[in-house]
C-alpha cells in the first residue's frame, strides 16, 4: 500500500513540477516570493482544499474526495466549509517546532505554498517568513 501511495505521489509531483516549470517559462507571474520559511508550521495546521459548488453538493463525491485525500496525503479532515466550499484538513506529519515529518514525500499543495497567483498579490499567513515582491516591468 505504501509503495502504491508513493508511486501515485511521484506521478502527481512530476506533473506539478512540469506545470510549474512551464508557468515560470511562459507565463511568469507579476509577483515573486522573497524571504524564507521559518518552519513555524502554521500553514500545516489547517489545509484548505477548494471544491466547486457542484462537487460539494454531492455527498458521494465529497466523501470520496475526503477518503482519497486522507489516504494519499495522510491528512485528517477537520471540517467541511459549506459556506466557502472548502475541505479543511490537518496533517498527520506535523512535528514539533513546525517541522514536516514527511518532507521528501510532501504533496504538491505543500510544495506550492505560498501560492503565487498570476495577477493577485500572494496572500500569506500572519508571521510567515515569505513576502511578496512585484516584478519590475
Ligand atoms: S507559514 Fe510560512 S514560515 Fe510558516 S511554515 Fe508555512 S511557509 Fe514556512
Ligand atoms: S506533509 Fe509536511 S508540509 Fe505538508 S501539511 Fe503535512 S507536515 Fe505540513
């Protein structure tokens, strides 16, 4: 089971790497990140995964998504936010002092944080060691 999980994660990570590379090469964002991670662990306390209105209104799909994400990433569901359509998880790999206990195999959602959008200034959690800088030009 562990091997299967890692094989699936490897495919997802490769896809994530190539997508990010293409974005950087051909569609660079107006924003970039500076600073560095302070390993405070705040971004691992609550992990928000966006659902569409249609997805979250289906009990079957929502349960399937929760089971799949929980199994694949070792996340634990905290709640379903029906107001803003999010699945809110925490993670079994959170360690003391904010360190990740699964750093090598951490999922793409963790690798992509803080998320840099194309136009909008990245939204950072209070106390995060990163900050957003607007690109020149
Ligand atoms: S909130 Fe920022 S500084 Fe803290 S662990 Fe996450 S990325 Fe690192
Ligand atoms: S896998 Fe690591 S980085 Fe990702 S949420 Fe869990 S503890 Fe945080």
